[in-house]
C-alpha cells in the first residue's frame, strides 16, 4: 500500500512499466542516500504533454550540471512519458520523472566506475487550480530563502524547499515567497512575478532560482499581449507595493497572489495583467 496514492497507478522503473506498489529500488540508490539526482514535472492536458521539448531541455541541463549521463536518448524518454500519459487514470495528468546517479557502495564522491543511472517515472492526476483560486487569488507568506546556491538545478535534494513549503501549510496559505538578502527569489515550488506600472517583472535567471518552464512561456505570453517584461533583481519593498503578484508552476499554472502576510496585494483582487496572461495560458492549453 502507498498512503495517499492508488497502488495500481502506472510507473516506469529502469526499462519496465509496472504498478506503483510493485516498483522497488535499491537501499543504496544514491538518490535515496544522498539526494544525488534530478527530476522533472511535465503536465499533460487531454492526453498531450505541454511544453515537452522545454522540459526535456531542462532535464538535460540538470543532468549535465551534476555530471550524470543522459540514460537514454530523447526519443526513448519521450516514449516513456507518452506511455505514462496514455496509461494515466485521468486525461489531465502530471508526469514525474526522476533520474539518479544509480546504485553504488556509499561514498560521497562519484562512483569510481561507470554505473547505470536509475530512471523512474510516474503519472498522477493533475488537480488544476480551483475556480476560487483563479477568481480570488491565493495567499502567501514571506520567508527567508535558506536553500543552497544551485537552485537552477532541478535536483531531488529538496529539503530546503520541503521546509519552506511546510511553513506555508502551517500558516494556512498556499505558498511562500522567499527572499535572499532582501531580494525576491521564488516560491517553494513555483516562480513568482511582480507587476508594477503595467510592467511584468521577474527575478533574473541565475543560480538563485529554478528557471520554470513557465518562465519562458510567461515572457512569450507577455510579448503576445503587449505587456512589457523585464528580468531584474526585485527588492522586497517592490513586491510589497506591487500592483499585482503572480505565481506559476506546472501544477499552479498561472495564479494571482492577492494576499501577502495577511495584507492585500494592490486592491486585493486579481488584476488586468493576470487576466491577460491567464487567458494566453488557457489558449495554449486549448490549442494542444
Ligand atoms: N516545481 N521553482 C521551483 C523551486 C520549483 O520547484 C518549480 C516547479 C518552479 C516552476 O517550474 P515549472 O514552471 O517548470 O513548473 C519554480 C514542480 C512543479 C514540483 O517540484 O513539483
């Protein structure tokens, strides 16, 4: 039994498709021992992966960053993702892919001999944001970013993100906004956007944030909608006095943030830039 998840849901492990409650990995897998691996979360709508190429590009970048060889070519990985989507319980779903360095005797250094990476995939239903979240927005709390300095790697070493997210749960809100040295970084598992004077702002793409697949997409949607976009360091005061704040991720899609630390953002209602970008996002999904 897997608490919280149907045991018969489809998973892929090292070349085999099986049930979630049947798949087993070694206790010495370096993903388990060290968090030595990377992952991707690919959303699919009506049975089709959304932004697959961009997700695979990021997966390759994450692997290269920690010197894990690509375990199979893109076509084979795409076939795995497509088979998981086809076997999903719902047509809108989330494919989770994880690749670890593999199994070896415990030693912090990379294994002295070539080992085979562990490749795991699973598919779960995509629970899209509720109408209330879309229409009234979500609440967040501000916290200090205490994660490491390679947030650009989509690493499975997520303890910092886990502890950040738990603070949101304990505060009874949907997400956190993290600040490092007084500047906006991102959420626990999402990117954060600020709108000031009709302009969309995001923190620059660097080692302090994960470049979400929606990061590039939002820039595209902004351009399409005629909304100017600028990536630059954003001090906390500019977030707290913003006209609008938005949050994006594979699972949150695009949502308005309407309360920060209990105070309203702008007039406390989703704003016009949110509406434009949200409409663009919905149109991309509909066109899949
Ligand atoms: N998280 N920043 C962090 C730290 C994230 O974990 C995520 C995504 C994002 C947004 O990336 P994208 O637009 O590609 O979803 C930004 C996924 C959903 C997760 O860990 O489940």
